[in-house]
């Protein structure tokens, strides 16, 4: 189970710039809803922590508070900013819609194997969940795995959580190798196939030349960011 880690929070410069690497343009309820994907690394640990600290799920999604394992969902968000400092080659993908962060995926890869460490999305306003944010984030990770020619990727889903995470991952190419396994995996061939399918479904555009963006300014963050939607 994920445990909170105690670290001293540092201020992030307002001039911080992140790399915009992709844009998903899924059609939601008959309307194209753009989701921007940003890539961050270990040197951006402070901004990742700022973003995760700003999310208060109980206020943003009150209808789900009594759902099974709701607290784990919040822990996944909270721990992203902490865990990045303990990984040798962390990769963070951030989803943004209408200048508001709506999800993060923390992963790592080594020796041709990739692993999702934490992954969660959240509403941008009370009960306003961003549709396709999770799919867009996971597709960004699949594209990375495809580009790096990883032989296998893996993750441990939340069983019986507030959302059907197992069903989501199966729809994105992951599966349990046997009925006793708690970890889901996907081999290289399936990674490439699902990545291509999702790219088309989401109208997912990988930017050939990532754009540096003043992320703090874009998201409207200030020194009081981490007061968790107070």
C-alpha cells in the first residue's frame, strides 16, 4: 500500500517551463475536447509536488467519497510528487485541459522494461471529471514504451477501487499473466498495437518539436497553490 512520505516542500519558481509533448483531441459528447500532455523529469520534482499537493479529491468529487478505497485514489495523487525523487529514471506525464491540471502518470523504465508507479486523474472543478484524460495520459506512456522499444510494461492496479481500473487497463492492452497475479503486463507487440489504436481514437498528436511552456503561469499557480483548493 502506498504510504505518505515526509519531505520538506520547496517553492517552485513562477518562471518554471515544461515541455508540451502531445495534444489529444478526443470527441466527447459530440465536441472536440483538447487535452494537452506535458513531460516532466526528476529535476521538476518541485512542480510535480506542487500540483499533487493542490488536489483535494473530497472537495472536487464529493459524490465518490464513500466509494471503496477512495482514500487510495487521493494517496496516488499525493505520492506522485514524493516518489519521483526515489526513482533513478522517472518520467512524469501531466494532462491539462483549459489551463487546469487533470491527471498525472509517473513511470520509469530500465533494461527494456517499463513500470507505471502512480497514475491518477481528477476533476478540474466540483464533479467535473475530464473525460478521456486517463486514456490520453496512458497513451502518452504507451507511445514512450513504443518509441523506446520496451519489451514489457507493468503496473499494479487498484482492485475494487472507486473506479474500474482493471477494466480501464485491459482496454489499454494490459492484462494479468495468470489468475494468481496481482500485476498486469503488456508485451512489446501489444504495446505498439494498442498505442496505434489509441492514437487514432483520441486524435493523439505527438509533437515532433516539444514546446517549452511557462507552466506555472499557464496553470495560474501562485505561492498559495498547495492549500488544496481552499
